C-alpha cells in the first residue's frame, strides 16, 4: 500500500508565513485614483497627512478612505419666499469641490457624507434668506445675477472654514406665480412699446429738423440770389443774350426797342 507523504511542518509554516507576508505587503500599498485623496484611518485615529493620487505606502492595518476633490455640481429645486411673501420656485445649482488640504479634517469632524451634513442644509437656508430680501418681480429680471452672487458669497463664507470651496451658484430657472408672471410680461411689453414709440418720435424729430435746415438753406440761397439780381444786371444779361442770338446763323427778325424793358425783340428763326 502506497503512503501519501505528509508535508513537513516547517515547510507548511513557511508557506503560511509567505502568504501572510504577501497579504501585509498588499495591504501596505494604497492606489489613489486621479481627482481623489486618501484619508488614512487607523482604528479611529485619522492621520493629518493625506495620500496623493498614485501608489502610496501605508500601515497595513490602516484603512484608507478615498475622497473626491473634483469639481462637483449639486442641483436643488426649492420653494423660496420673496420679500412680499410670495412663494417662488427656484432651480439653482452649487458648483463646489473639497479642499484637498482639509480632506482629513473634513473626514474627522464631518465624515465622508459632508454634502448632506454641511453643504445641503446651509445652501438651502442661505438661498431662502437671500430671496426673502428681493421682490418676486426682481427675480425675473437682471437682478438674478446679483442674487446668485450674494448666495455664493454667503455660502462660501459659511462652508469654506469647514473645508469646502464654492465656485459658483448659478440660477437655472425661476418660476413665479402665473398671475405675477403675466403681469410682469405685460409690463415689459408696455415698456418695450414705449421705448419703440420714443425711438419713432426721435426719428421724426430728427427728420423734421433736417427738413427745416434744408428749407432754411433754400431760403437763404434765394435771398442771396435775389439781392444780386438787380434790374440793371438783368437788362445787361438780356443784351448779352440778344447779341448771341443775333450773331447766330439761324434766320430771325430783330425788332430793336420793342421788347420788355426796351430790349430788342427777336422774331422768327429756324
């Protein structure tokens, strides 16, 4: 009967040791993807040093929490109050990113769900507080940019010390009550019509001024010409014209002294 060889205990121990060593080596390496940092947590003790993207060595017993530092967008659709107490539907976004230098502190004091804990409630509260200082009509006009800038400034002052950077808070859509929307659109249309009429009146005024200047120029010209056309001048011109006609080859009859103002009268001619 063939006997199966029993593994040497020393060899078996070496194999187990090698496997454990391999596991420790693998656990001592942490790969952090681009756009992330690694927060090292050793049994609840969080290291102030974060791991950068790439291959990093760490304590094999420590846990590495990967946190994104990429630019992210959070959209909110909320009902906000206006200055006069109307309810306005606002669609607004907050563009933000985690400060890499404060990632460990954020994880330690807030946790990986910092958006739900810090960003969202502050964003909603500040947005409602800002819109309450504006009339609903203003939210429909160019004041929207001012309102968005005010939200961004206040939100940044609140969350930046906690490790979050705010890039912008664009207003995407403002939905006012239907009656107010119709009233605003009617007013805007009336203002546009008024501006159009002012433009037409201005053009008419300019045209009238142009015609007045033109008429004045013609009148001035006629006055200048009339002052220079004396009876003696006209008689002299008549004599010159008579001489030219008399000298022409066309057949004619010249009656001297029978014309108006004593000028020669020329009859006939081909």
